[in-house]
């Protein structure tokens, strides 16, 4: 039986690129940002009460921000409830594009909504509810999408829920093979439109994501090359803007490029410039931090990097403000910020050990954590972990300000990429930096973290756990 990493030999050569394998002290710009956000919330309050009328095809905002995280145990309970004997009215109305076993269908319908919250924790935390009819329509009309979706969900259950990273799931592999057979027939057929349809591109995005999650970067990059060519045949990536797969493609491309230390496939050509920053997040001046923050480590920073930093800092401020006043940030601002910030950072490079490179790497790690990372799940196979570690080790905290930055970098790394169970050096660096900063409590630490960047909705709970882990280990020494 073929595996996800070696199915290329069986695919049609007709399309050879498909291969397998603190508000009070805010500056004028920030105060303007606060006013615009609060006024937007007031203007939209009435409209939000008619959410059935206003909900877009991509989903709707519930109107209530909820910082509760989805625990894997919650998924486990749902998964345990998925049994053929429960096959009934909640899914019996579905018309599927191909036949699948009832247990696989129930896994798909029951686990997918919770998995979506884990895959996009910030969006889930602000109260966004994905539109069910979108993916139900796809699996009802596209057999390849149906089987590859079952494959993806079964892989999620096996590797994320059960934590069986190195075992094969028979159901998963059977649907993987079936989905590839259908994809092969489609790509070798006469219908050129379906070869680059939304559903076909969506299938390849799922394959790229699965390969990337399994650590098969060669295959994931080959899939992204295929997606790049498909997108070109559709008129470029901007032609897909407004579709849900637009963001899915970008997140997949960013994750593969960042963790594999390679260049992205999207926005890689001079004829395809990166989208502009959201206007409301742009800084009013070239200063990188507010006057009340420590700015000693940020002198002589590259102007483009300074802008990216300030935009992301303003984004975090807006999300935190929205949570306080119950006015969730708009989805388009989230997606535009991710795209504008991360693609610009991926295309930049500075000398190793420089302040510019330290800030770039730190901002990349934090942005990845906010926009791309699956909750607190960390892939064990990637280069960025070592690159970021070397970057941190090159930083010489010779002042209180640089020691504070070290704390932020270490916490960012612990949230995004470092496995604290076997990377004890993180805790050692943490305690030395905390000593230099003269902080002894979590609240004192959080003040420092928020002076850089921090999203309370998704960071407070795991950040406190990490802080407690550091302290527990220090007590065991």
C-alpha cells in the first residue's frame, strides 16, 4: 500500500506538477485606533443582532468573545461518542459524492468542528463560528474531497488526539488511496476546469498540510508547487480572495516556508506584491515602540522591520481591546495582518546575531504562533526550532531592556516551537533573564510580555502553565 509520501508515481503525467509525495498612555495613532474600533462596535451592534441576515458564506461572529481553549480531552470525549450505533438524524440527511462507512462519516461530522477550533484558536476565541454548509456541500459534490477529508480527520484523531505519531490508521490509508485514485482520474480527464476547481485545489491543500504535519517537507513543498501553478491558471492568488481556501493556501504556504527554512511559493514574484498592511494598524511614525516601553534594544532597526513590528503590536492591542469591550476584531483584519506581516518577514534576511535578525526571528515565531500554529501543538520536525534557538543564544542581555526582550523571546519560543520536555536550556535561560529583570511573579512577568506583544485570549492560560513549569523545575534542582 502506498503512503502519503510516495503516491506520485501513480499520478497522471498530464499535470506533472501534481506530485506526491495601557490605553491611558497610548500615542495618537493608538488612541485613534481605539476610537475607530469602539465606534465600529457601536455602529455594528444593531447589525449584529440580525446575524442570520448578515452572516456571510464563510460563517458568522457569535457576538461573544470566549477565551476558553479547546482541550484535547474534549475532542476525545466527542470521538468516543462516535460509534456506528449513533448514526442517525444528524447526518442521515447528507447526500454524499461517494459511499463511505458510517463510522468515518460520524468522525468527519463530529470531530471536524472541534478540530477547526484547534487549528484556528484565535478565530475560535473571538467567537467566530464557521459555516457548516460550506464543507458539507464540498463533500456532497466532490468524491476526492470527501475521501481526503476523511483521511485528514482520521489522521487528526490518530496523531493529535491519540498521539500515535508513528502508527498507520487503516481507515485513513484506505480513504487516502481512494481519494488519490479519483484525483488521478480527474487530472487525466478532459475537463480542464475541474482540474483547477476550488475543490481540487482544496484537496491538494489538505495533502500538503498532512505531509507537512508528518514532517515530509519534500512532499509538502511539491504540493505547494502544484498549488502555485493551479493558482496561476486561475489568474493568481488575488483571484481567490474572498474564498475560504485563500487563507488556507496562505497558512499552508507560510508554515511550510517558515518551518522548512525555505522561501514561500505565494507572493514570490515581482509581479505579485504582498498585500498592504491594514491601514488602521499602520504606525503614525517610525518609532517601533511606545514611549513608555523599553526601547533600548530597538535602536537603528531596519525601517521595514520596524513597521512590521508596530503593525503586529497594534494588532495585538486591537485584539486585546476587543476582548475587553466585547467587540471582536474583524476576520479580514486577522487575515490581512497575517499575510502582510509574515510574507514580508519571510522575504527579509539580516546578518546572524544582529538586532534586526533577532527581532525578525522573534516576530516570525510570535506571528506563527498567533496565526498559523494549531493551538499549542508543536511539530517535532522542523529547522526553525534550531534557527530560533541559535538566534536566542546569540543575544547578549547586557541591560534590563535586552533582558526583558530575552524573556519575551523565550516565552514566544516556548509557546510556538520549543518542546519543554526535552529542551531544558529554555528554563535555564528563563531563570537568568528573570533574575536580571527582577521579576518574581506571573503578573510581573506578564507586564513585560505585554510591553512587547501578547494576545491574552490565547496566551494567558498556556503562558501561565509554562511559567509554572519553569518554576517547578527550578524547585527540583
